[in-house]
């Protein structure tokens, strides 16, 4: 793994490699040295960035299925703000703590948006208080279960695990200690502004149509193709370009290939045979425009989107489930090793308590064990309040603790090795098994769905938090921050994020919704939430499930694995609507094209190195402005968006303002302008990358001259 030469002046030479016999790693801040770790600005910046990125991550996760990685942009902003706004720049330890508190946003959001949208989709009357309690308790449990594992993953395995995300974040924080003017924060803020402005003008003001459709842009040929249910589209937004930029061209292409199979092969195939049938072919549950179930619809009467949801998306679900299962099987060694590791960690109390070295001091193990017990008991009481049955509450409590305990080390090890947490696969497994157990205990229907999803949220948040927190602790280890300080203040980050995500979920569900209705014509995709909703409703209602379609998807995933194609990425493409994935592909292509720019090797590397900054900025800006747009769409405020919308006019129906698109907006004019603007967005990303690379090269040159 290559690392920045700049930061070698900050971090010791042996920071990233295995230690030789008798060699010791001494962090940037040695154990015998103390610097300011906590200050009012740390608390203020950490909490404010946590709230901002919680709302941003919630919007982006529900829009695209990908939660924004908050650690890197928060680290950049911590360094930048500390240098710009204060006479005394932040200490490097303060920047670590700001990042750690702020990064609680992404991990809590992942736990909530992967599971709890199903409460809204299945009309289970979700309660904001329940969202806050389940996510916060799950996050606290994740912290407490990980603390005993810190020394093993962070210290004992020094140099043996790559920790890709921790490495990138550490280098950003370390760059703040290097002499010379670092303008990376400027690039991040400019990209954030570009993403916010672009998506605000496209989605809220409606100056152009970001929903590019083949039926419009291809003219008569597109209309002719649509008669055979062959259609495709691109959602040309900054959010998708940013995701594609980070994902890269290869994985973006694999995801898009899954969508092309669904929309260009499977949907036309279903229609080709089904258009001649006068009988209803059994399919997955689907909803009409007003949220009513559709059961007796012939295939020839189904629009493309309905065929996709009824027959093709279940194949994607089967592929996703099998890909997730294969991922768990591949990690079976890690899982079994992690089980024994977790059990050993529970026994190691006295040794940890005797540690006196500042950089190796954890929260007292006895307090950790008592905290774990307290979290489990509080969860049990919470479940008892939900179901009103002590036996079922104890079962739910046991499920939550066992799955959180067993998979905590798995999540930490996955993040340490590949930088990706397989939390959605583990949560899906938790949800299915917990549903079967609850059914056996006599709990089914809406109450069974509700409890199973709350359990899923708590477990998902615990595992997501554990994976994210091991990154924080590794960063602190390299820099020399006190682990006990990180562990203590991480609870604040989780609590703030839980409170924020409860409000964010209510706001987004109220403004955008997750199901298409007249009042919510452009609902958020919430892909994981819809997956969980489909599975949990089928299991708890004991209704017929399209097992054959699931099986076909599972077989496709097996074939992909045999062909060495990333099955999970391909399956995700099959499951998500094509306009999302082609937008991501456009971002991946933009990243590839920008990476080829530059005359010299140094310039090419510098331009390519701006990718994380630009992508994070585009995503953060788009997500933050999406929250603003959600507020502007609130009916309680009189739907103020109607005063600034150009492409939509708003009609008052029964006291609600319903949007209706102008013909020019939906037609060739609106979509052509949208295509041009999307291309210009890619060009602006290139110009930002070029400018940032120029500043970086100038800084490196000035350092060499010194």
C-alpha cells in the first residue's frame, strides 16, 4: 500500500508495516507527552458536523442506498477550520477527536436507513422515539462490545491489517502538521457548493429535468423500444456523480451491468411471453399509485416499473441474499475466529485494568462489562414496552445481544481488512432468523414486523458502530490519542446522531415519502428498507412468497461468483432502478477520465488524488441541500417550494399542494438541458481536480525548496 510522502515527516516510518523483533512503535504524540485532546471547540465542531452529516447521510442513504462516509470529509474540515478560524490551530489530537465525534453520524444512519424505512413502507405507524432509542442503544452496545477488542485489532495486529479508511483519514489529519499551505479544505468546500447548487436548481427549483429518459431523448426510436418494455434512464444529479466518483469505474460498471440485465433483458423477456396470457402470473406484492395492493393485473397491462417490481426485483432480492450469504461463508474463518476472540475479551479484565500507559488506557473493564449488562437490560425493558409480553421481550433481548456480540468482531475485522463493513448482509440474516424465532414464539402480523425491524435496527447500528469505531481507534493509535478519551466521547457522537436521525427520518418520510402517491410523486428509493419491508411482511404475514424468483436470483449470484464477477455489486444493480445506477456509472466514468488527465506522472497522480475531496463534496452538498428541499416541501409550512419551482406548478387538492410538471419540463427541452448540465457538472469536477492538483504540487515544491 502506498502512502503520502508528505506525511512521512509526521508519522513514524514503521507506522504502516509490521514491527521487527524488538522494535517498538512510538506514535506522533508519545505516551509520556500530553497535548490538548478535548476543548470547547472540539465539542462544538464535533457535534455540529455530526448533526450536519447525519442529515446528509440519511438523505443520501435513502436516495441511493449508499451512506456517505463522514470520516474523511469531517477530518478535512477539522484541519481546515482549525487553521482558518483560530489563532491557535487545533492540535492534531483535537482534530482526531472532532473526527471521532462527527463520524458517529454515518454509522448510526447506516443502522437506521437499512432497516426502519420498512416501518413507513409497510404502514406500521413508526414512532420517532422508538427510532431514537433503538439506534442509540444499539450504538452504545456496539461501542461497549468493541472496547475489549481494541488492543488486539489496533496494537497487537500492528502492520498486519491494512485499515484502508483509517489510513486515508490519518494521512489527512497528519497533513495538518506539515508545513506549507494546505488548500484541500477549499476544494472540499467548493465541491460541496457545486453539488448543493446543482441539485437545488435541478430538484427543487426545477430549472431543468434531471430525470433523463430514453423515450424522450431517443425520440421515435425510444418510443418504439418502449412498446416492447425496453427503456432506460439516467438520474443526472450531483449525488450520483459523487457516488460513482468514489466507487470507481469498475464497480460502477458492474452495478450498471446488473441494471442492464434487469431492464434490457429480463423485463422485455417477461413482457414478451406475458403479453399473450389472459391469466395472472403469481408475483411479488406490488402497490398501486395510491398505495393499494395490486393482485389481479395482467402482464400486458403492466407498465415497465410494475413488471420490474412484480417479477424482476424479486430476482434481484434472491441474488442479493445469496451474495450476502456467500460473503458470510467466505468470512467463516474470520467469524469463528472472532467468536473465540470475543469470548476471550470478556475474560480479560485484570490485565486491562493494570495498564497505566496513556496511549493504551481503555475505560475500566469492569465499567465496560456493567455497561454491556445495562444496555441489554434497558433493551429488554424497551422491548417489553413495545410488545407488552415479558417472555417475547426477553427473547428479543437475547437475539439482539447474541447477534451483536457474535458479529462485532466480524464487522471490525472486515473494516480493518477491506474497509467495507458487510453490515447489510449480517442484518438481513439477523432479521430473517429473528423473524423465525418470533414466529415460533407466537408473535406475527404487524406487531411481529415492528419488533423484528426494531431488533434489526439495534443490531445493525451496533455492528455499524463497531466497524466505524475501530477505524477511529486505529487513527488515535497512530497519532497517539488516549483511547479512553475517544471511547468516552464516542457515546456523545452516537447520542447526537441518534437524536438527529430520528428527526431526519420523520422529515424525509413526510416530505418525500418512500412509496409513490399523488402527494409524494418522487419518493426516495430506500433500497435496503424496501428489501427489508418485502421480506419481513412476507414472513410475518405468512403469505405466499415468489420463491422461484428468489431462487433464480440466487442461481445468478452463484454463476457470477463462478465467473469471478463481484456478485454483491451486480445483484445490487439488478435490485435498484436503472436510472440510479446509470447516474453512478456516469460518475465512475468521470473519475476515470479525470484520472487520465495531466501531462506528467506527478500531475496525473495529483489530479487523481483530488477524487475523494471532490466526490465527498458533491455528495455532501447534494445531501445537505436535499434536507433543505425537504423542509421547503413540508405541508405544515404551506409547501413553500411552490413559490420557487419553475418546472412544476402546484395545484391545491383538498388543502394539499400537489406538484404537476409543465410539458416543456417533461419533454425534450427540459431533458436536453438536464443532459447538458450533467455534462457541465462533470467538467466542473475536472476543473476542481486540476486546480487542487496545482495547489498540491506548488505546496510540495515549496517544501522541497525549504
